[in-house]
C-alpha cells in the first residue's frame, strides 16, 4: 500500500511538472543575437539561462532556472540554481547593473548595492536617499550576514576570473541565489547592451525591453551606415598611462569596435589579445604625435590637468590642436560617471557622440551626451 501511494505521488508530481511545462506562460520572449556571454531559452513555466565562462583556461558554464512564481520547478536540472520570477527584490554590484535595471524601468526592485556612492540614475539616488537601498559591500568586503538578513530574491554579482561560487557558498546555502554577470566581457557595444534582455527575463519584462532594444539596434546600425559617407578616417589614440603603463584597447575590444563603427584609423586594429595591450609611453608616443584625436583620457578635466601629469603630452598633435575629448561629461557630484551606467545600455548615443567628434558634418544637430572637449 505504501509503495502504491509513493508511486501515485511520484506520478502526480511528474504529471504536474509536465502540465506546467506544456503551458506557455511567457508569450513575450527575448532572443539573444549579439551577446556571447549568455544564452536564454523558454520552456513553458520556466526559462533556462546559461552564463558562459570566457575566461582563459576556464570552460565551465553556470546554469540558472528562472521559474514562474507559484509553479513547480523542473527536476531535470539538479546542478542549476533556481530563481523565482518575476524577481521582486534584487541586489546589484556594479554601475552597469544600475543602468540595466533603470533601462528596464524597475528601479524599485533594487534593494541593495555594493556601494551607494558611484550612482548616476536619479531614480536610484532618490531611493538611496529614502533609505530603500542598503550598502552591502563587494568582493572581500561583501556583508554576507546583512544579505542573509535581507533575503533578496537575487544577488547579481560581477563575474571575474577568481569569482567562483565558492565565494558565495554561504549565501546560496542560506537560500539567497547568486547570479554571476559577465556583461563587461562583451567586446561589442550591442553585445554588452543586450544583457538588458537577461534582466528582462528575470522581471518578465521582455515585451518592454524587446521594443526598446530594437530601437537601439536600429539606431546603431543607421549610424554605422552613415559613416560610410565619411570623407576621412582620422587617426585615434585613447587613454593615458597609469603607473607607467598605457593600457591600449586591442583591435577586438569594446572601444575598438566603437572606433571601427565610427570610421576611424586605429593603429592597433589588427592586434588581438586577452584584455588590453600593456604598453609604455615610448611605444604609444610615435602614434600620438601624429594622431588626429585623443579620446577617453581618464581622470582629467582640462589640458592643464594633462600638462601637469607629463609635459611630454603637450607635443602630441591632439594637444596642440585642441582635439582632446573625454567621456566624462556626465560625472555627477557623487563622482559617478554615467558613461559606464546608462551609456553601456545606450551604445547608439556613445557612437553618435564619437561620430559628432570625428565627422561633425554627418551629425550636425547632435548634442554630445557623454563626451566633451577639453581646453
């Protein structure tokens, strides 16, 4: 009798799971076309997210099952973390997480951040000032005890080569799901921005995000097509040395893709490495002396700031011709640079800014949003 009841119970559970999976609870679906760091598929009452590890010498994939709240989770993914959706409260760890949540128009879902200081979103700042968002620390300073007390539906952490689940074992054991987000590894502007679709999947907001992202995609491609009419391809250098090392974007990097799409000549366009090229001043100087424009010069706000760092910069052609532009126009009084927050999910605006700098005749009415000229 006991055996018969057990069989009946198991049969009912299988029947319930099969019934749930056969119902399509997600009529609005997101398709990942540009991002290479994750996949997203739909299965009746749940979604499967695979975070793909692109770190050197690492091939593991992290799997998450997003289960519609109130329905049974599938039993065929024993090693995956289960996340109930829509997520009602979330803790983020980076400025891009803030940008993504803002893009999805769900800032009230955010209940914690690694740091409350470097935030640009007015809506999130308002919630911080109202006491609705707690500072939970990040990395080795993450406050596990506070997070366990908060019991958020999800902690979105930053994936890095040493960010394994062993660091988050305590949280996961306490019933707090942790999702490692690696959007910063995407090398294309549209690929990085497309991580908004993962947030949409977590919040069941695919319809809204599909519409908004389609516009961004359309605008980005329109701008790329516009640069085919550019009369020249100016030479570009970017960045500035830090402690004697000049980190130069390689030819397949996020910034290099912007430069390519804006119709430029980039000296290192054919060089592909993991991360950026680590060069010394003497390696970059010959290119800088003849460059037409100098972009993304870091924590400086004027040519005098640049001169004060190293008098040799004054020999660079962009310095002499006032052709230095920095991506710090949207730095607020908290020290947060919105280029890294909303800019990451609005690559069409960043591209428009760069085109305006290099080919002003192509976008005569565009007002730069993230970039400004340094004098």
